[in-house]
C-alpha cells in the first residue's frame, strides 16, 4: 500500500492517530487543572509508567487542551546532566513574558521578575550550569539566599501571585521527572506545598518512570498528600485494537480480525509498539485487507527496526558490566525478578552486583516494583537482550 498514506506514528512522543483508552485520565487531569485555576484545592499530577506507554503524548495533549482554558502551560524535559534551576529559569521567564502580554508589567508581575533575577544569580553560583541571563535588578531578600528550598518557594510564590492577579493559572509540565536529583526534587515539592497552602494557581503535571513514586517519597515524606500518581499502563484489548484498526479504517483499509489479534498480542498492548507494528503491517500489505501473513511480516520488520533504534539506544548507554547484569535478568524472563536470583545467574553475591543495580536504576533502565525486586522499564527488552547477547546455552 502507498507509504505516503500510512496513518501510523511510531515516533518519540508523536501523537497517535487514535488516542484510545486514555479519556478517563485526560478528564481527571483537566478537572484538577480547572480547580486550581478557580482557586480550589487540587493535587499536582505525576503520570507514572514504563517506556512506550505514551506518557509524553498525554502531557502534551493535556497542555494543549489546558492552554485553551486560560492556563499557561510551560513544558520541558528533565535531563540527567542539567540542574532543575537551569531548566526552570528560562521556563519561568517564558511564563512571566506570557503574563506580560495581557497587561503592562506591574504589581506582582514586577515582583516576580525581580524574584526570578535573584533566583538566577544565586543559582548560577551554586549550580554553575545556568547559562540564562536576566538584565533586571533583583529584589534583595527574595529568592536569593542560595538555599534552593527557600528560593524556589519564593520564586513560585511570586509567579503564582502574578498569575492570580491576571486571573491565570500556571501548570508546569515536566517530562522525565525521575532524572531530577533528590535535593532539587525536594525543593520543588516544598515550593508546590507553599503555593498550595497560599491557594496560588501554580501546579505541576509531571511524567516519569515507576521509580519516581519512591523518589518523591524519599525527597519529602508528605509528597503522597501533594501529588496524585495515576499509573499509565498498556491498553486493554479493546482499546489496543481500536488504536490500530481505527486509523486504517479512516484510510479505507480493513484489518482481518486474526491479523489484529496478532498485532495486539505481539505488542502486549503498549501504545508505542502498536504504532510500530501498525506502520510495518501497512508496508507489508499489498492491498486491503491487512492479513495475518502481513501482521507476521510486520513482527519481523518491527523487531529489526526496534533493535536498531528504540532498544539499541538504551543498550548503548550501559557499560559492559551493566549489560551483563541486564542479560542475566533477561535469562530469567520478563520479570520482575529477585535481586538474589539475578546475582545467582551471574554467579556473584548480591552485595557485589548492588552497584550495577544502582547505576541501572539511576539510568532508568530498571526499576523496583517491590522491595528486593527488579524489572525492566522498557517492555520487551528482555527478548532484545537475548537476541543481542546470546549466551553459550542459547546457541
């Protein structure tokens, strides 16, 4: 079939042609944001899920919808090698610039600009990775102490006052939030807590891997009262089928039921993989309908593509020793697995491989669904490891 008409979108954060099965979570977040804008209590939201479940797609969709409802929605992705202040400073600069569009800066807006100036100058001294410059006089004693807990609370409070003055709300969207270091995450939680106590229209909608729940709890013990943690998982059978079938039908292409079953089964209902398999099934088919043979061909093509990109990129981030740890996990199956079982597969003591486990947790390759358990953050990664690093027993 014509590749120009292929409706599927297997890209990083690319909106799927059919956002199936996510209406309840979209409505849940929309309600929270509308309550905050109205000055009512609502928790910040942190979307939790594995790679490939569509967290980025969801926060982008929510941000776009919220902007149409008088909510300012700055968005950024956390990076492993950047501090939170370095990412927040330009983000909040853009927020204040948007607030200034509605009225010449005065009152609380002027205070917020000065607070941001003090925050940037102080953070540059402490974190050193801030390249942002603001040619505005700081207000002494506001967001300039060098203590991130105090300074970020002052800054978000000033931004919240400026937004409230203009009947706006600010929802900061942060992807890959698990990469924010614990002390900086603690400062963000403290600042949000202060804004909530003062009923200021500032909130966070974040997304991260499963370890983010534990990270917030370690950062601040009251985090569970400040955030909702909706889990974003794979789609149920009906929603997964619709995600694949609906885009094809809009192009006048039918998918045989057995072919659809094959795609849903092979992808295990993970949204990113559904797009990948759907795209390759389209290319494999000569004409409508897409058959079981086409779907099986799509599996071969999809795995080749994933092995060369989606899986390979993550594999290359690991050291040889870390790869051996992951290979030992994969030998046990999809998981989760006990740390002792993984160590035994490596023929080593648990204590001797603990540093490898910590490093892989930090890189977001694995997570701990329960104490002593370890699982992959990337679905189907166990099979990739077995294909990529065959053991003598596999040959």
